C-alpha cells in the first residue's frame, strides 16, 4: 500500500486497512497486561498505514505497531500511547 500522510487517508481507506479486532485469551491478556490490542489488517498494509487508520477510525494514538502473517491473515499488535488506551478501545468496541 502506498505510504500516505494520515490526514490524506479517508475513512473508507482506513476501513480497508483495519479489518476487525482479533480477540483470543492470549490477546485479551495483552490488553490487560501490556496495553496492546490486536487487529486483523490488510495484507498490503504497512505499520504506518495501520497506525494512521487507527487514528482515523477510533481517534486514538498507537505508540508502536508490530505486524506478522498467520493462517488467519496479517495481524497487527498495537501498543497505545495512553495508559489505558487498549482497555478503553476494547470497551468501546464491545470486546471486554
């Protein structure tokens, strides 16, 4: 995916980058202990694309993103800048 300034990204582009949250017992523990939330993302999305899309869709800032590919697709683990950022977003999304 072409690298973009987050201000240039549209809501539809952001939705095509962050597909859905990914919750398992392990990822739930990441929310509680490490302030991290996991998402299934587009196979073409870069780390900066994911961070920008998160800001557009949910108006929260991620401090860092780590991506990896699995049989379920590409996943991104995002660590939030705000202390309770992962828990707050997970609550907003109805995950906890």
